[in-house]
C-alpha cells in the first residue's frame, strides 16, 4: 500500500449564526461534524454527497481556508491546524484547489499570463524570464496554446477556463489538489475532456486528488476510494468497486439507486429506492443517526444513539446501527 | 406517419426557425426543426446548452421575448391550430391550460410574495372560471396529488418556506391544474439533488400514466431520458440531428455526435476503468448562417460531402439521422 499523504482526524467545522444588533450567537450550523479519512500519495479519493452535506466545507477546512472548530489535519505528518502565518503559507505550495465555477474563480481583470504567474511571484519561486517560460509550460501542460497568456478570462469557454484553473493549481508543483466539483458547471461533451486531463496530470505528476462531487458516475470513474457524506458526517467509505457493488449504508443504497443509467434496458428493470422528504437543516441535525428521518429502515435505536463509525470488512467503513 | 402505436397525433411542428437579434449579431438558435408528438407519448429532447432545445419549446408557446427573438418561419399544429400564429389572448388559453409547462429553476418561477395556494389557484380561476372556494378545494387536491403532505396547512405559506424539491412539486401542481394534454418539462430536475430528482421523475411518470398526458422532457442528461422517454430527439446547433425510439438510440446511435455523447459519459454500471472518449473542440457559436453539417468541425468522420448540410435521413422506420456517413458500417451512406 502506498504512503499516506493526508490524514484527517475528527474534523469539525461549525459556523455560528449571529443575529440582532449585538450579533449574538443564536445557533450553530453543523457543516462538518466529525470526519475521519486519509488520502494516499498519488491517489484519487472521492467525496460524494448532496448539496449542503458539508463536502465542500470539508475540502476548504482541510486546506485551512476555513479554520476547523476541532480535529486535526496531518499533511505529510505535519498538523496543519497548529500552523500559522508563514509556516502554513510555505506548506500551501504543496496543496492546491480547483474550484467549481470557472467563471467566478478567475479574476476578470487579470490576463491568463498574470493569473498563472501570480502563485509563482507570491511564493517567490521564479522571476523574470523564468516566469514567462513557466507560464508557457503550464499552458502547454493543460493543452492550451501559449498564445493565450495575453488574453483575458472572458475570451474563453467554460472548459478552457477550467483548464486555466487547473494550470494555476499546478503552477507550484503541488502533491495534493482538492477538486471541488470541477466539472459540474461544464457541458457534457466538455466534462470528459477535463476528466481525462485530470487523470493524465495525475499520472504525469503523481498527484493526489480529493475529488468532491455530487455526481456518483463521475466519482466512480475517477476515484480509487470513495466516501459518502450526509449532513456533516461520513456514512460509508470503501474501495471504489466495493462501495458501488456492495453499498451497505441505506443512504448509499438510495443514492446509487437514484442515479439514472444511460441504458433504457437497465432502466426498465431497475427498482428505485425513493427517499421521502428533504435533507434536514444542519442547524438542528436529528438526534442519533443524522439520516434516520429519511431512512426507510430506521428503528428506535437510530434516534437514541449515534451509530459508530466501524470497519465492517477490510477497508470498508460504515456508520449504521443496522449493518 | 399519423400515428405511433395507433396513437393520434397531438402536436406537429414543421420547419421552425427562430433567431435572436443581438448587438453582436444574429444568433441562429433554431434552424428548421420538425417533429411530432402523439397522445400520451413521452419524448426526450436531448442536447447541450445552446443547442436550441429550450428555444424550440418556448417558440411553440410564444414564450420567447420578441424582440430580440423572432420566429422566422414554421408552424406548430395543435388540434389544427397553429400555436405560433395565435393571437396573444388565444395562446394564453392554451398555455397553462391545454399545455402545461415546468421550468428548470423552481426558485425563480414562483412569485415570492404570493402564497402557494393563490399561485396554484390562479390557472384554475383564470382558465376554468372556478370561484375562490372551489379553486381552493382543487388546490388542496392538486398539492396532495403531487405529494405535498398537510396541503391544507401549506397553502398559506410562501415559496421561501418550501425546499427546492417541494417548489418543483408546486410547479407541477400548477402545470397540471387544468388537466393539460401536453406537459413540457424544461430541465426540471437540473437544479435538484439526485435523490430529489428521482422523486420528481417518479412523480411525473406516475402522473403521466394516471392522467394520460403527453410529455416533452428537455434535458442534457441521457440517463434520465433512458428511463423516461419512448422516443428521443437529439439536438445540436439548432438542428435535430437524430430522432429515434429510445432503445434503438442507445444500442444503435447513428449520428457521430450521439455516439460521442454516449461514449463520453462515465458509467455508474461499469466495473472496468476505461478512458473516456472525448468529443474534441467546443460547442458551436451560432452567430453565422449555418453552412454544411454543423457538427463537422468536431467530427472524426468528416469527409467532402459534409460541406453540404445533411437532412434527416431515414435509417429505418422511426429512426432518422442527419449524417452522410454510416458510422456503424464505416462508409458513406446511400441517400
């Protein structure tokens, strides 16, 4: 087994809800409520869940873009939570992020060359001619023409912008990239281009990805291991094929059965598990198991006790009383 | 072709052309679209953003803003009436009554300052001439029909008190209020989570079968169409480029674009890791008068003949594709 690069232990991120003239705290959003997993060198770890489950907050908290409420994040053995200022900044070079919205994550007033040069300048890794050479090289890596350096983001399509976002993430030769829904804003025919690019770059530079997405088909395609998140907590985690062929948690089962398959013959025979209702608010998560309010199998114990996060088969973790 | 499985024709669209005049130039959004819909039939209209799938349906119901939009030519025959040339007050009797519509974004299609009960009652009072008390009774029935529990208590609430999935249910209740013969669903689940999407798709299927209405489901998701539609239209650059029964399309796609789309999808049902096949290049810009096959700049099978735009050629009964090349046999098609 390859070496662990990132180790997330009991990660918690709560956001206070402030109200009134004195901005008193009236409640807490339990965005991430205690999440534990690790990412190995060169691996793609998929984190799936529906909107509001806390997957993006988890990604940002891991990179210390949000400071965690509790828990630890070890990157190559160093606890990021304890680091501050310059020390943290120096380590940031080795971990980067690709954002969902290629329209909002590039500064419209900076040329592509400036966007790609910025990390190099900020981290003082190159200057003058070196910067220009590196920018050309980065554009080349993401298969864009070097001539694009002088152009501005609005001149590009969504897919091309996402390539620029990828090039920026690669500028400092990171080992780890958080990909936060990197293809969900793109057209179907462009999604495959970006997925293939991410896969090529991974093998070329031995990158580890934390791939955050709501699309279970894409996550299955790109990940080696997958964790499913619901209302701030992981409910299940396993190797890709194990999770997709033997889902144990009722939520994973329902989620997988809800995904349409582009095959009319299979669709005809499928039995769907249709969940009732909506995801509850993370301000007041249900007692016991967070999923119990929508779970078709819920019993009395599910409301009384939080299910334990246990390894039920080698490398297959699940949090459910009934498994 | 007047019937499919003996079902009478309900809507016949012929040679629809819609353009938009913008400061940058003329956008050729829909470039001669023809299709038919039969009673009780569900068709899926598939394509990427900008392919003209929404503009086609909006044109039929006179919902495109004019100007800048302009319907250059075409007819949309619904019970021998041409919807495109109906007077504004006449089309209003069709829209929301005989033809219901649901949209992608349930957050913006509802009025935030009017209660749910009043909004669902509006088509009932407007089209069916119901009085307030009757309308309210029917609203409660409709909300229960679409799976909103405690409907009596919820009719006094405002849209912001409903979740995204619940708002889409309200939209469906409104669309169904006057027992339409056709429901046009324009990407109604794109903004929703997958478990909520499954709820809505199941609901529409159930209501369709109970009420016997025809459905036009517009989407970019080939997965949803596979489980929902009987027939599929694939659109690209304002043209229908392939039309087929749903099973035939997925086993035997005939247009290189359809083939490319199907191959580029990551599959939930495959254990093997296969590299995705990509469609190179970018979706087309519709600023120029279409010349030649619109897909040819991205097409791996392009040859000389593609300089001429192919019409929809019949491959077999009910399956047509606009391509000069026979992708399945690897040779030019005899037309």
